[in-house]
């Protein structure tokens, strides 16, 4: 039996920790079948049990008590040590903080490297983002918006691919009747650009035409207290429920019950990045729900305007309210968009996305190994990037 090539996945984020990168890392590690895959991830609460119950090979790096910079340095060092031991054929780095290790592995062992980009990390660490793109054999951006952010760093990208995140298709997506007209938002309450503040201002207008409407917010974070104060100030008590972080089963139950999902993400300004893609829109579509999204950023890739949802100016509460009200008062339109969203989600299943990434990885095996001696400038740059 022929030996399968070795794949090393570098990701600081991995389940059972919550988040989009965590889900992506797990689905790719599970879905890429043609390689012997080992994942190097940071440790997290419940990780030992999660790993023992699964079939993946995961090396956890325990550095939770260290500052972020030191934690990343330890994780990169362990990744390099593991690579020297297993000698991977290809390295898949799912975050730019893994690029120092990926670059070192490329230079020492000649392994081909593939670097993922999401969005937020690029303007926050532009020099590292540019370094990672310069050194990778292939760069994968999750959207056109993300690709544009990479270009703004001035990086010299050898090979750029656009591969979106995926979605899990539910076995049972039978809709449930809500007790009242329900708008759902699924997002951590950490980023202003997600548009929770605009949703609150829009809700007052929606309530004028749909008096018994309710906005259900799933997700927790530092913005919650301020948003709850705004609910009182806008006299919206009784029309908003903040349920915090909930298990996947509870989220799925709300996706069955809600009339629509709304998340008017905007571009945050100040040199920061907005929505890289918007997996929540695909998740809603998978349940046959229409969506309302901002007409900027990664949502342009995840939502087909007028087909699977409505794209509006995310900074205009009146526009957001108008789109939501239209879907609540026009069940035929909502059903049509929801059905199209369900069909669209089938093109973004995680197995399909994993096959696309795997094809990129196999392409690298057919190319010459990429070992090369670093220049003094590159050695200095690698050292700065790892800090």
C-alpha cells in the first residue's frame, strides 16, 4: 500500500473552543482524506476529552498562562520540532501567527506551504500578514474582500486562491413555528462592526409595522452590557432577548424557529477589517432562512442579493429595518429567498470545501520542494515576525 503524504496543519484555534476558525480547522482536518494529517493546536478547556473521543491526531501545546506573544512563540517552536520529527510534505497554516513556523519548515525541510487568510488579522498585524504571504507557496483567501486586504499589505503573492469557509448541512431542517415574528442574530458580542447597535435602532421602526416582533441575539461578549442599556433607553424591553453563548443544538433550534437572520456587518474604519465571509449567513441558508446583511465586505461572497437574502447599507437603520420588515410581511418572498439559500448552501458543504483545499495540497506535491537558504534580511524578518 502506497504511503500517504504527510500533512501538518498549524492552527492556534481548534475545538472544543468556539469560533469560526476552530470549526474550519476541525472540518479540514477531518475532511482531507488523502494525507496522513497531524494538527498542532493550542490547548484549551476540555481539549483532552474532545481529542480522546475523536479520531484525529492532534498535538496540543499548553501555553495558556503565558502572554499572547510568548504563547505563540512556544506554539511555533513546538510546531517546528514536530515537523523535524515527522518531516511533512505540505504545511497548511490556518492563521498568520503560524507563519514563522511554516516558513522555517519550508526553508529547513523544503515542505510546500499553504497559508490561509480570514480578514481581521490582516490590518491588525500587517507586517506579519505580508511576511506570511511572501513566504507561502500558495495563499488562500476566504473572500474577494480578504484578497483585497492581502493586496493592501504590498505582499508578493506567488499563487492566490479563493476558497470560502463551509457549512454543515442539517439532517433535519424542518421549520418550527415561532411564538411571535422572530429575527435572529448569531455573533459574538465583541466586534462593533457586526451591527448590533444598528439592529437596535432598526428594531423600533420594524416594531411600528410588526408590533409583536422579537429580536433574539445568540452570542456573548464585552458589548452585551452596553447593548442591554440601549434596549432600556430605546424602550425596546420585551422585544429583545440576549441569550448569550448557547450550545450548537440550541442555536440550531433557533435557526429552525426564526423567520430570518439579520446581521448588518459594516466596514469598521480606523484601519480595521470587517466581516471576512459570514458563515452565519450560510448556516441560516442551510435551514432555509432568508438573511439581511450589509452590502460590504465578505457578505458580498456569502449572500446572493435578491436570491438568498437582501443586502443593504449596514450603516442605515432605515434600510436595515425596511429589509427586515419586507421579509416579515411577505412570507412568499421570505420562503423564496430561504429556499434559494438552502440550495446555495449545498455548494458550500464542508466536504466540498475540504476537497477543494485537498486539491490545492496535492498540487504542491507535484512541484519541486521549496527549500532555499534565507537571506540575512529574511532571517531578521522571521525573528521579528515570531515576536
